[in-house]
């Protein structure tokens, strides 16, 4: 959650690669995705959105989130809509 608040993309990616669950919520019920989005960290929010989707998908159907940072910084938008 701290990396989502700080916008620490690389730290968050390492935690997710090590098996951190992006669906966990803090004591206020917020996910890391909601926190990153609230603080305007769009690249991190895209990564967390993809990893959350992957965590819900059956094995073998996960998308690749390795290029999230590069893809999200090409067309930055502060009014990104989150679909869950």
C-alpha cells in the first residue's frame, strides 16, 4: 500500500512479481489500485489493474503486465476510468 501511495512503480512490480496479492484492502477498504489512482500514479494504477485482472483469471489466461509502465506513460491521462 505504501508503494501505491508513493507511486513506487518498481517496488510495487517487484512485490507483485514475488506474489503480493493486489486485491488486498487496507483498514479503510481501499486496494492498492484505488490508492494509486487517488494519488494520480497512472502507470502504477495500470500495472495494478492488470495484475488484479490476472489474479481473477484462470491459470493460463493471464495477460502480460511487464510493459505497463512504458505503455501507460505514452498517453498519460489523469481522467482514467477504472472498470472492475
